C-alpha cells in the first residue's frame, strides 16, 4: 500500500504544475504577440526613416540653401543699405531674413549698420536673395 503522504505530495505537485502552466501560457502568448508587434513597429520605423532621408535629399536638390552663380558674384558689391532694402522688400524681420540666408539676426543687424561685412558664402546668399520674391521667401521659411 502506497504511503498516503507520498500520494498527497505527488497530487499537490501535479496540480501546482497544471495551475502554473495555465498561468504562464497566457503570459507566453502575450509576450509572443508583443514581440511580433515590436518587430512590425521596427520595420515601419525603418521604412519611414528611409522615406524621410529620400525626401530630405530631394529637398536639398530642389533648392534648400540660397546660392548665387559665380558669374553673378563677380560684379556683386556689398551695401548696408541694399541689405536693409532687400529685407524690407521681402517684409521679413531680421531673424527671418537671417534664417533665409543661413546667418544670425545679429549678423543682419551688423551688416545693416555697416559694422561688419558678410563672408563669401553669406554674400552668395545675399546675391541670390535678390531674385527671390515675397511668396518664395515665405515658402522657404515655412519649409525650414
């Protein structure tokens, strides 16, 4: 005759395993589903990053920064009055005009007050902004 303590102990172990398995199974299924969801989200993020990179590349080609041609730069002269006149013509603040040219608003202030002169790359942008209209300037600022 089997020992009642041994039989009882085995029955308790069996029931405990059964209960544990039932509880763990739902957690295992949820974990598997979460891993699938995470993998799908990673794929989506990678695809979106590629798309953003392609759009940035297209935008850079389309006309990101204002630049003048070398032939236009040869005869170009700097005048503090012309900087102020161009900014007023476009109806921009110093801050917005600086963003359009890729310089700080303090640089614009210094140029307008004849306290400083623009460097070559800023001069190229100043020459190029002469051909830009009010709507085009606003559109470029919105894209920034």
